[in-house]
């Protein structure tokens, strides 16, 4: 269920690394690659009345897997993004609780 929302990096760039990156993340998280979603969010950034390039940012929404796994995921995502020539990227994790996440109307903690 990890959801990666990417902004400030083109869809073509993310597409180029999507398969190996998600494959590596699946190994780290010990789940299937089909558990991941990867979305490229198109945004318009503004600073001081001008349009500016959007800073490369990845938000990973997931159920917490612990600091060691989180660190490995952040490092893997960073390395893959650096491999396409993006020099700086920030990553933030948004943690869902299983009792507050529903699939087809059922709480994940009851599945």
C-alpha cells in the first residue's frame, strides 16, 4: 500500500526509474511490487509573484514499518532519483494508522 506522490520531477523521468525503484522498494518492504502506487503530481509553484520550478519532493504514505526500513526506503528513492540527474530531493513519510484506513468500507485492522 505504500503510495509515492512525486512532484517537481517529470513523469518521463520517473517512468525511466519506476520499475527498478519499485522492485527495490518491494524487496526492502518485503511485499509485492503491486502493493505500490506511484503518482507524478503536476503542480504550479509560485514565489514572489513568479512561476518557478517545483522543488523535487516525494511524499510516501504508508503504514509505519520502523526506522530501519524507513531509512532504507528513503535512501533507495534518493539514489534512483539522483540517477536521473536530479541533484536534490526531499522525502517525507506520511503514516497511516490501520484503524483509520478503509478498503471497500472495511477498516484495515479488521481485515
